[in-house]
C-alpha cells in the first residue's frame, strides 16, 4: 500500500516493547520509515538510488542507514527492505482518501444531475400549464369577440348579468332568436332575459312562459295561454338541452 496522504499510528506505540528496546533516535527513524512507506518510496526498486533517497529523507549517511536498518531488524520492526513489518495488517485500504474523495465527488455529481433533471421537468410542466392558460385565454377572448352587442336602450347591468350567466357565447343569431321568442310570448327582450336568469335558463322559448305575465292571452293568437308552458321548459332542460338552441 502506498500513496497515502496519511497513515495509522496507534497510540499503544509508546508502550510497544520493541520500540522501548531502541534508543530515542531509532524510534524516530522507525516513524520516518513508516512515513516513507506511506509515501511509496519504500516500494520503489531496491537499488542504490533508493537507498540514497531514504538516507536523505532520514538525514543520515548511507553507512549509517545500514546500521539503522540492522538495529530495527533486530527487534523485528522492519524487514530487509526497511519496510515496516505487519504494515498491511495495521493499515487499511479504506484509509486511501483518493478513493473516498472520488466516490464522494461522483455522488455529488450524480445528485447535481438529478436536481437539474428535476428542475428541467418542472420547467416543462410549468410551460405546459402556461400554454394551457394562454390557450384558454385566447378561446375566451375569441368567444367574447363574437358576442352580440347590447341592444339600444337595454339595461347595462342586466346585459352584464346575462353575459355572466350565459355559459355559451351569446351571438347575434342567439340574440335574434330570443327577441323572436319574446315577441311570440308578447314579452320585451329585457323581460325575457330577466326571466331566463331567474329560472337558470340559457335561452328563452315562448312556450315556456305561456300564461305568465304580460296578460293571460296570447297576443299573437288571441287564445288563452297554455298553462303547461313551464312544464315544457322543464322537459327541455331535463332532456339535456339546457343551452340555447340559437
């Protein structure tokens, strides 16, 4: 194992019998060799250049390095290559911060990409919602653009109430149809629309109000009005035709 930024040095080293057999300077020499093992120098090819590098790191001459190695081997702290004995048993692969940092960065990158995808999807949904709102607004504006104009002399508030009450677009054709039916019933347009709002109707039919208001006889025929007009209106609604046919 080599290339570590740090290595494990156990606190029990101060009570280690092998180290206590050494002089103080050799105890430091052993710790220094542990540093060189973690750095990877002791794992390089065993030649003269390697020995010179180790001597420079420890601050000693080559002949003195040989003596240091001999003394440490006598108490079984290093092998013939100056590598600490039982190094792999006391150090762990998990201590390699390079792998941990790599895994951490990969996890961070994965989480960042996931957040970006979530933001992208949310943005698409928002765009879709906005498009739907725009389309709805366009349809509403288009529907209003074909609405009938308020007849001259018609009550402003009543016209506004009717347009708010009316579910479908109130076109000129629909307006003429209601005027025609109102005339058949002998009613004014305002009276017919007021009645429709009160009854919850989306349109108006003369037969729905026969015998109600404006006299008891039909002004067109001069005959008594049919008292079943409201029943006809209810049937019209019950048959699933609440909207004005005009």
